């Protein structure tokens, strides 16, 4: 590595103190991706900023496939209706580990739904009189060998297996499968290694009259859905080729 490129990379890697608490929290949490491939990144969806996707990043298998699932109950008595809903959610919480699945709740960052917190899950109207619903997230752990068809079947089989309570039942699972990734900031080092390697390659090709400048490596890791079950993780840097000297 040339002294000039070393200096430029070191300057680019200086940690900025201007990052938001939200960025730090998301980077150390489990984050939910869009239900289909999109140019809008995770940070853009949270309202932080809308970066351009750079040339170099890290493509990897997501940690979980995720789908919204809803339990609906139309028992006429309101108290009994909510009781039946919550008991069926409890049945789902107990059944998930037996099938190697997990339940969660949330929108951009998601948290585990378990026996300690399921009772606090919100109840909302079902669009008809005397009808209420509870919605949460069903998650399937992913491996390199996972396929979307296999994931959807495991989700459908789980929904069919949960014991109903009274008039409570799962609604048909027609929603698209989303993805989640746990602690995206853990991949920062691997991403920066790839950016550095690419910069060195460019620097070796353009000749001694030019230098490579990288800006933005202090920014938080961002993410976007890339393929059916894969995500692209990146730092939204900008690379410039400038005259040497």
C-alpha cells in the first residue's frame, strides 16, 4: 500500500461522533428488511438518510425469513374474545421452538416474542363488529441450503399446527416473506476490508499520477435485500480518483 493511499484510508476510517443513537441501536439489533428487492436501504426506510448503494459491499444469506401472521377472533363478548386471542398466541409461542422457529414483534428493529412478554402484545380491531386481531412475526432460521419454497412451507405448516382457542384462528398467510439480519454492524470490518482491497486494485491500475480517495467510511452499516434470501450489507462510501500530490 502506498503512503498516500494509507493516509487516505486512515483519514476515511476516523470514527465520527455525529452518528445518531438510532443508527447505533439498529446496528446492534435485529433489523427487518423489505419484503422484496428494493433500492431503498434500511437506513432510508428509518428516515435517517437515503444513500446510494456503492460498488463494493458484502452479500450474505439473511439470518431469518420473516412473515407477518395474524390471529383473528370474532367471539361476541369482548373480554372472552381477548382471552381467546391471547391464549392462542400463547399456544403459538409454546409451539414455535418445537418446530425450530421463532416469534418476534416490531417493524424496523424486531424483538423476540416469548412467554415473558406475549401478554403485552397489542389487540386491534378486525374491521368488522365484535372482531379483534393480534399480529406478530413468524421467523424461520436460514442456512445456505434454504429455499423460499421450503421456508414458506414451514411457515404454513406451523400456522396449521397451532391449536385454536374458541373462535380464535390464524388468518390465511398471504403476506410476502421478508428477511432479517442480526447486528449488521458486526460485518463492518469485512465490508471495509473489501472496500480497501478494491481501492488498492484501482490504485494499482490508474498509475502514479493519480490517487484514490475514499469518503464516508465513518457512516453506519446499511443493508438492502439483494436476492430471495440474501442481503447486501455495505457502508455508503464514495470513491474518487484524484490527481496525485
